[in-house]
C-alpha cells in the first residue's frame, strides 16, 4: 500500500517510523504530484492552523480535501484529527479543516501545554490490552455525527473515532513505540476502504 505522510509541519518522522514498523514504507507529501501518487495519507500531530495554512501555500489544501471526499483512507493524530473534523470549536479566526469526519472537535480541550498527560485507555480493536495514549494540548470530540464509530474515550469524551475510510485520535500513538493504532489504520481502515474501491 502506498501511504504518504503530510510533511508540512509536526511529528512527521515519528509517524514514518511507526508506519515502517507496520511494514509500510511511506513517502513524504509536500507536492501535488506526491499526493497523487499515494493511496492513503497520514496527517501528523503538530499545529492544525499552521498545517492548514502551509497546505494552502503548497497548493495542497483543496486537492487533499477532494481526495478525502472521494474516499482516500486517512489517519490524523491530534492536530490531524482537528484537520479531519467537519466542525471545530475554539478555532482560530479563518481556521479551515480538510473535513471528512462528521464530528465537532474542541481544540486544546484537555487544557494548555502544561496539562499534557498520558493515560492507558481501552481501544476498541478487539484486543483487551489498553493503549498508552499521550495527550498534548489535545482536542476532544464534543459531537458525533452519522457513520462515526467511537473507538476510545477519556472521561466520557471520545478521543478515537473512525468512519469507513478515516481514523482520528486526539492522542499521539506515534510517540509511544506501540504501533497498534497505525496497524489498525493500515489493516482495518485503509485496506478495507481500498478493497471496496477496487
Ligand atoms: N493544539 C494543537 C492544535 O490545535 C494540536 C496539538 C497536537 O497536535 N499535539 O493544532
């Protein structure tokens, strides 16, 4: 499977390593032609407003939006989740997302940088072992629309969700060395979505 990591800002290298550990050799995406060459995309954690502004400067914003709306499998962590949400609360003025997931997220909902935390949380991928989740100025999901499955929650707030082709987490599995979430994206979300298209 050809997977790209959006490489405009954020923890690109960590997603790269996690994907390689799952047997996928990804490419960096900074140009339209690079986007056109991949089947699935990972949007890293970082700063969602910066990533969306850079995506516009690099003429990638609309092409990414179009690919997502045509069913390209995507995984977004933290800022990546914000960029995949159809609705953002506490957004900066003019902040736009690629969208695709019918959810409403609140930016920085778990507090400021100093309130970043780690927690072992249940993840609904059929295995009983909890996932170590790192939250850094993380968003949570306030509203879930149609076709969204909740995979993990913290204090009754969804922090991992999926639709048919999109996976999003408020936390950063790319920082822990536990590749279960990336494997779930590749094996369950992306492979399933791509098989349906073929
Ligand atoms: N708070 C950041 C934002 O709104 C996300 C933080 C992160 O990705 N760790 O974009």
